[in-house]
C-alpha cells in the first residue's frame, strides 16, 4: 500500500513559509525549477533516500537536488570528510591537496579528461569549455542541440527554447535566446542541431564550418527528453566535426552519473573537452572542465601571460573537493552496477505497466536516470519530447499523484535513483505509477 500523505493540514508549514517567502523573493523562491502551485514543499532535512519536509512528511526523493545526490541525503562518508575539514578552515587562496586528489580520481576514470580545472557550477564549467574551444580554434561560434539544457551562459542557453510556433516546427530551427535581455547577436553565433538527425548534421555544420569552434552535446540530453543517442548519429557527429576541425564538448554535468567512466564512453563519443558537475561535489557546489592536454593548454601561460584566464574566488574550495572525493570514492564500479540494475528494473517495470494498460506513455533513460513521457512513442529528439499544454498538465498531475503517494517525482526533467534506495523503493514507484495509469488521468 502506498504511504499516503496526510491531508492539507499536513502541509501547513510549507504553505506558511511560502506566504512569508513571497515578501522577499520574486515569485516566492530562488529554487526556480520546483513546483510552486499552490506552494512548494519546504525541505527540513534528508535521510538517505528520503526528504523530510517541514511538516514531517517523509518523501522518497527522485529529484536528489536535480540528480546531484547520487548517495541521497546525509551520506556519512561525505559528512565526516566535511566536518573534519570545517575545523581546519573552509577556503584559502592557496591550493590544497584536496583539489589534486579529486582531479586524480577524475582523470583516472574519465578517458577524455587528461587535464582538469575546477569551478563552482555546471553553468561555469560549460562557459569555460566554450571559451576554451574558442581560444583553441580561434573561432567564435558554437553548435548545440536544440532543446537541451546546458546552464545559463548566454551562448549555452540560446536555442534551449526553440518553439514549434503556430504552423509546426521550423525546418531550420532558430536559436532564439531563451532569456529576456540576452542580446540577439548571441544567436548569430549559435547553430542548432537536431538530436539523432544524421542527415542534417553535414548541412548545418558545413554552412558555417569555419566559424564553429565546438559542438556542445550532452550524450543523453535530459531537458530535451532524456533522449537515447543513436550510434549512427554519434558516429556521424564525430566524423563531421573532425573533418571541419570542430571540437566536441561533451556536457556530462548531469550524465556523468551514468557510469564509472561517465557517459561518453558508453555511447562511443570521444570528446575533446568534457564538463562535469553535480555528483562530483558530493552535494556541494562544483563544476569541472576537463579534456585533452593539448586543448586544456589554453588555460596555461605563454611568456608568463595567461592565455585564457580562469579563476573564481571559490573555485576548488577544499570543502567541495573533499566532499566530492568522498562521494566519488564510494562510487565503485560495483556501486554503479547496482544502481544500474535497479534503474533497469524500474524502467522495465514502468514499461510493463504501460504495455499491460495500453497507455499512452513511454519511458527513456539509462543507468540511474529515467523520464516518463505522456507520449506513445519514446522521443528521439526534442521535437518529439516537447509537451503540449495538455501533456504538460498530465505530467504535473502525475507529479501531484506521486506526491500524494509520498514520492517526489520531478517532471519535464530527469528523475533519478540514489545508492541508499532498495528494491522496495522501486516497488513503491512502480505501484504509484500503475495506480496512476489505472486512474486513467490523461
Ligand atoms: N549542463 C547540464 C547538462 C545540466 O543538466 C546542468 C544543470 O542541470 C547544467 C549544465 C548547469 O549546471 P549548474 O546548475 O550547476 O549551473
């Protein structure tokens, strides 16, 4: 039986906090991507796979701070490393051994990361990867996948919001800046590619090949649909980019959690630069840019002058470094395998429910990640995954239904498992989904 949430009064503190927050935050909260209708669920603490809200409800957390917490909440190994460090100080202008240890772990595991630099967020990591590609190639533009999310750097966000318009999709997508106020000139230096569109690759890259520094690609773009890459697409992308001297930047800020060596090797992608974030900080702010030694040399000096200056007051701060090291050390190949097996079981179970009820849903994802779509056929590109107003309503309703069953399920984004989860947690997710389908909402 599902652990039904106690009714309305059981969320009175969250409601009260939201009323208070509206006095200080535009729109009521800084946490942009959480449900706020009628009010967000305010977190009080975390306990392994569970988040406990301010009203004392225990919720199975499939958000894990936007896929960051691969060990769930309050992982002892991380907490102990951080507490030890706090006694010694939290940040210094001087480097510490902690940054070397985390860099050694990442370069040993991730084939494309011969050299690394640390920053404080995935947004910054993508920004510096783009700057590095521009510095290395002496070209100004980038190409990126329509609909994918790569953080808030101007050139990385343009093209995230391609819209179907009134008469269906434009045959050539227009990289409209997503955020109000981004100069329209940014879009002139952003070329959009459709995910899994082999045929369009050559046409789109050749049209501006001498201006494009890099293709920015998440091997399984989550916002665009947590899309499965077709091997032929990855192969064609590699060939075409190579032919035109365009670098490949794999944005693994989210998908690094797919395996011990990250996501690219799983799909045969051999990037020149890789960005990481989320899980590598153990729950603390982090980002990393890594890549081929030859390309990463742009961060070095020439005649004592920095080529591409990259700093940051809190970059490589020892707290994030030590927390990240503790979290990543615990992610052994066995730990990844166990999460993957649970993920496989979950996705297979969701698909079995859909098939047995002949429901208009599909599931994508790999390893510990999954996303449910209100679409009969699993999307291959953003245009397939894009939700109509009615479909968006179905997904929000599903998310609310899960909340009533004591499960936090993000919608329009990747959901994920964490290492403290056990098979009975998977059973709970499966029965909540099956009950939702039985209720025939949508
Ligand atoms: N790139 C990808 C693929 C992401 O999923 C995200 C965040 O969700 C980012 C970049 C931005 O990372 P951050 O939120 O740490 O700035």
